[in-house]
C-alpha cells in the first residue's frame, strides 16, 4: 500500500528543509572556525601563524571535497534517483489521474494495486529471459510490483515515499534530500568520508582553542563551546555513517539487505534448452506457452512464431539459496570497485556513477558472485551452458537485447 498522504507530505518537507539546515551549519562553521578561531584568535591574538595557516588549508581542502560530494549527492537524488520505469499501462493511468481533481486523484491512488500479469506476452518479461540469470519467484517468473504494475529488476524495491520501484535502493536520507540508491551511493559514501575529516578539523581547532583559554584562565568563548559540541556530535554521526557505508560497499549489500539478512533468494539460471525438472530443481521455459490449443512457446497473440522467436526459446533452472547467502558478493575488492569505480580519482572525487549502474550486461542486471557456481554444483545443474551458446543463440541475443533508454 502507498504511504498515507499527510505522512508523505511531512517526509517531503523534511527532505527539503534539512539540506537548508546543512548549508546553514556549513556557513556558521566557516565563520566560527576560520574567521573567529583561526584568524582572530590564533593568527592575530596569539601570533600562531603557522598553525593558523595549516588549519585554514586543511579546513578548505576537506570543506571543498565534502561540499562537492554533497552537492553531487543532492543533485543526483533529485534528478536521477534510480527509478525503475513504469509499464506503459501504469504510465497511461498515471497521466489520466493527473488530469483529475486532487481529491479524486487521492482516492484512486489508494486503489493502485495490480495482481501479477500472467500473460505470456507480458511487457518487459523478455528483458529477463534474454539474460543468463536473474532473481525470480519460486515459479521462475521475475518479481512483480503490484503498485508499479511491472516486473522488478534484480535488487530493486518499492519505495513508499517515492511511490516507485528503485534500483538497489538503500535508504531515504533527509540529510541529502532524497533517496540514496545505486546512482548516488558512491557520492553519499564520499560525502560521509570527507565530512568526517572536515568535522575532525573543526573539533581539533575548537578543542585546541578551548584548551588555551582554560590554561590562560580566560572567559570561555561560547562560539568555541558551540562549534566543539556540534562538530563532535555530527562528527561521531558522520564517522559512523562512513564506517557503515564502507561495510555496505565491501560486502555489496544495502540497508534493505541488512534488514533481510536471513532472506532466501530464488535464482533462475539458464540451462540447455529443454532440460527437464529434477528432484533438485524445477525448470521453466520462455517464452511461456500461450492459451490451450496453440503451439508450445508460440506467441499468445496467435501469430505464427518466426524463426527468430523459435531460436529465442530458453530454459531456466530455478535454484534456491540458503538463508543469508548473498549471490551478489564478488569479494571485497571487486565489490569496492563495483560501487566506487576503477581508479583513485573515482574513489576520492564525485566524478562518475558507480559501474554497477550499467545494466547492459547480457548475462544479468548485476554481476553475480562465486555463489552461482556453488549453487550449480549443489543442485547438480548441467554445466557448460553459460558461455557455450549456439550460433543461433548468439544471433538471438544480439537481436533481442533490450534497448536502454
């Protein structure tokens, strides 16, 4: 069900207001740390010029890096949050509802629920069975979103706040004003790292100045106390977030995966055409059969299948993981590069989206790890099908590869 209207409105206002608070906090810290502590107190009053200059340089280095990562994160969450496209039917209904009065629109939105599309020619189904493997339901069909009326790609989940399915959704973060997902997680992680270093400089500067004031028995400066308290509090929070982000990156998991740590995954793995079901696994063949009386695996619209369509027939074995197994774990180093990029500039600077945002791989939406080979051995799947396709299969893969918008 979609989130109630008032709650969604409150969430939207929160994610809009809190970034303004962040900007105001940066502005106050810049005045308090640079102008008041480094320039007025250390440089002019105590003549500690070397220390003051060093602190100013460190402040601006980490400030600019944190600001760049923050700006890129906020921009990405607003312009490209990683939404899964709606089906044509859902988009058409949405456009029709936008033309209705607001009250009628809310009443209809509460009824926006749809059962799985059981049609063999269901739009979008071919983008799954043209892959080599994908996350599925126990019957071999992809996961279905009843609110978006569409098949859910691997690692996507429905966000009640956005009212849409999001690829590799992590969490709705009011601090960055939107949904952190596959398109923004690397920028978010960089922000937490750099802002932790930035706040450490603020804490060190304020702590040193407070120590000198206590030693000299000077009256305590309220600005020193405020900047020390706020920097320490937010610094601990940011450091904790950076450590959590690092863990998620090297383990190739998200907040959703942590909440469902003991979840079981069903995975459809392509096997040689016509492979029968066994006691260890069930099989499903696509395209799905049409109505009774039609040729097996012929289009449900009644047309005679073309030679290309006949070549596109694919069989998948449905295997099940053990609770807690992560099929997307590539190992620490490859997990890191899948999110943060392939060189040090991408690791440190908010330059590019994560490599895992590229879903053009004909084998799967996201790269699977070594667990797949273990599952094949565990369930006794036929070997050699993953790379040894026939020439007809290769032609079919090129011709039927789904285009990317």
